[in-house]
C-alpha cells in the first residue's frame, strides 16, 4: 500500500473473509483462475466504452447513460463497503489501489451483480491510535481520490453523466454502511470514521478539489411511509430499468 510504510503486515481471518463475502468481496486465490476484468484497464475510454455497452445489455438499460449510473452504484458498493467495513470494524487496511482490483461477472436470480476481487489480499494494521489516525487519511485518499474518483470521472465522460449523481450513488452506500450495517456492532472506530468522512474539508482526499463530495448529500431525514429516510438530491435513473418503479429515496417521487 503506497506510503503506509509503518503499518504491520497482517491477513484477514477466515471469519472476516466470510463476513466480507456477504458484500460480494473475494480474493484471487478464492476465485482461482476465473476470468475477470482489471479496473485499471477500464479507466481507458477505449476499453470502457465497449464494456459499458455490454453492461447496458446485461442490465437491459435503455442507454449507456443509464448503464453508467447503475454500474457506478454497483461498483461503489463493491469497492467501498468491504474496504470501509474491514477498516472500521477490524482495523485492517485492504489494498484498494485501482491496480489491485478486478471485477467478475456474476448473476443472482437473473440480476447482474458482479463480484470484486483483490489480486493481492495482504492487509495492514495500525499498532496505535495515533498511527491509525495518520494512516486513515492516506488510506481514504487511495480509496477515494486515487480509485473511486478516477473511475467516476471515466464513467461521467463515457455516460455523459453529472459527477454529482455518481458521487451520490456512492454516498448512499456509505450512509447505509455506517447507519445500519455497522450501527449495532461493537465497532470502536465506526462513528469516528463516519464523522471524519462527512466533515473532512480537505477535498484532496476525495480527488474533487476544495469540496467534500459526500457532505452535500447528508441531508435531514424525512418521514416517508412511516420510515425516516434521506431523500436523494439526484436521481440514479434505476427506475428506467425496473418496471418504472422509483427508489423510495428518489427525488422524483411525489
């Protein structure tokens, strides 16, 4: 992992791997030699364009624009949820460099839900709170600025999409992870990490310049059908491929 040279080498325990697999996370030795696509190749537009055409077909999307938005949702989930879960719950830094990540085709109940694969599954751990705090900014920069933002830039270009929509597609999974998946678990750092992600003012960690691209979506929740939800600012366009049904948090709903 670049620059994080003071952290100790470690590995994921079997029970940790099994937990992360619930989020469609796998390592290369678990997948064996099955064919997969390296994410570093997809930031090249000449590779991304035909890939998005294939995604359009797999999702039965009406256009590449819709396919790109829906792919960004799936990929944000695959990349962010396992990485942040392992970090906030297990204090383990996954190697999430874009060169280390692959995705593999997978269908569940007829729905295209790809898996994420780490080529190198070595992890690192911090030996002190001070070390963890210092390494957190470096880790988040690798995760967001050097990986997710690079991929979102490519998708925005090929799909003719707003970056705001793509970042909100990612933000909803971060909200879900920390407000639901990790909320009732004994995670000493989860709330601290969540607050850091939403309050950090240095946009360079996210690769977006001066502004934090996540905090703008941290709106007050409203009561919808007896459930407190955070209504989105932008529409992810998924209603165009799901029998015209809008997400519960879609701003297009009345």
